[in-house]
C-alpha cells in the first residue's frame, strides 16, 4: 500500500489535551490505491510529523499501476523510442526525435529544451550508442517534469476546501469520486458540494461514487453554484468534516460568463472565512479554498495546455489532475505544462476505475513513456 495523499506535517502536538479527532494537519498524501474501502476505516492518527513527498513505495499495487501507465502511454512513446533503434547518433536522429516529440504534443518550447539538454548529456557522457541516448532522455524528461511532482496536502485546515474545475467531460466528477473513495478509505470525512447545478446526472454520479457512511452531498436543483458551495463549506465547518470537495460544471475558457461564474464561486467560498491551522503553526489561518484544481483530458494535448493557462489566469490554480492518459498519443503535454505553466500535477488517470487514478511521479512517468 502506498499513500495517495500527503499528510501535512504538523507542529509538535501539544502535550496534553487530545486534539479533535480527524485529520490533524496531516498532509494528505495519498490514499492507497485500489484497496477496496475497508469496512470501518481507522481515523488518521493525529498528525505529528510532517510527511514529506517521497518516491512511491514498491508495492504490488504500484507495480500494477506502472504496468497500466506504461500500457497507457505506449502510443505516445512508440514513435519517440523508434528514434533510438538506429546505429548512429547524428543530426538525423535529433531531427527525428524533434518531430516525434512535437507529434506527442510536447510543444515547441519543451521540445527545444529537451533536445538541447539531451545533446549536452550525450556530449558529457561521450556515448556513441543510440540506445544509451534513450536512457539520457529519460533523465532529461524526469528533470523537466520534477517540478510538477508534489503531493496534495490535506488536514492542515479543517475542512480542507478543494474546488475542482475543468471543461466538459474532462473527468472532473469521476476524479472527485475516486478521490472521495480514497479519502474515505483513509479515514477522512468528506463532504461533497455538487456545484454543477446544471446537470442532474453529475449529481447522481457523485452520489454513486460517494461512500454513504462518511460522505454527505450538498446539492440543489438548478440553484446558484456559488450558494451551493457556500452552504457546503459552512456545513463542512459545522460538521467538522476533514475535506470539502466542490465539483463545478464543465465550461470552456472561451465562455467568459461561465469563467466569471467560477470566479464568483471562489469569491463566495472565500467569504466563509478563515480556518485555523490545525498544526498550530504560528497560529496561522487560511481562507478557503485551499486548493483550486483543474482537471484536464490528457488526450487533448496542446489544447489541455491552453486550458491550464486560461483557467490559471482566471482562478489561480494550485494543482492539476490529468485524466485519460490511457491510449493517448499526446502524453507529451505534461512536458509542455512543465515548461510553460508548471502547476503541480497531483494525480494522473489512465482509466475509469478507482485504481486507475494515482499520484504523479516524474521518474515513473518518464520511464513509462520511453520504455
Ligand atoms: N479512459 C478514461 N476515461 C476516463 C478517465 N477519467 C474519466 N473518464 C471518463 O470520461 C467521461 C467523462 O467523465 P466525467 O467525470 O463525467 O467528466 P466531467 O468533467 O465531470 O463532465 P461534465 O460534468 O460534463 O463537465 C466518463 O465516461 C468517465 O468515465 C480516464 O482516466 N480514462
């Protein structure tokens, strides 16, 4: 088992009174993938020492995830890896590599960066074997992607309020459902805000994913999404929930009135007021939402990068979830994001099942892509 969320490090616990139960500033690191929710999840231990991001442990679950990831990225990686099947390292190899990276939607800036970095590594290593160049490209890609590798922290504020946005069909509701299940099986109490007030099916979908024992849903038929979000965060506070997840309706960045609506949702959530730092770090408090996540469909390549830029300009994103990396030929877009708008990728998805959403690890991704 490995973590899905990072438990935020907390200040040394006060010697005496037992803190409130729940998720003391434990950074949510990562719920275990795939373990079917245990019948009665144990509450998270009081956070004491911060948990720092680390390489995921080698476990059967992670191994099976890596196999899925490798399989999912095969289409993206195939044309890149064939570049290294020749016998010489020459201009033709670099030209072919440039075309293959661009075809994989790596984008001009990241492609230029990778080629330059790779040539330097080849020179330094003095290798003459094209196959060895592939290994150097894995290193180069890993370094480029590393700034995107960051755990989602939960538990520092109670509730930790996470707002989720994206274009229609990107996988928001599915991803929220998966996160909810992972959080619930990790012992966190979750409250969902169905702020997609347009689509009844989205609310039903959330309900299906939710674990009824630990998850409440605040929804409203055709109401104001900002009002639903406000009610949900207020209810989350009153009920002492660990996490409030706000699902918003899909929209295109070009639909300016709908982008304004997103800003309003964020503004109204902010009006619920500051939440005390559970870790007690210098008495800090924080105004929610603590995280503003964008879900992007990895299969849309450069389009996804444009969405990241547009939603970030509008909302100030704190993290990304990249879905549908299974079977895409455009997985290079993560490199483009790393180069042009390096917002942390908390999770990536390679399918519709619970275990198909996992934490992002730069080295794993680079290896899977170029295997
Ligand atoms: N293949 C694949 N399908 C996925 C993945 N994530 C989500 N989906 C599917 O994508 C479709 C759309 O997902 P939703 O979660 O409904 O998307 P949404 O962003 O909430 O959609 P709207 O509410 O219309 O904006 C569903 O059929 C999901 O099962 C993934 O990682 N891989």
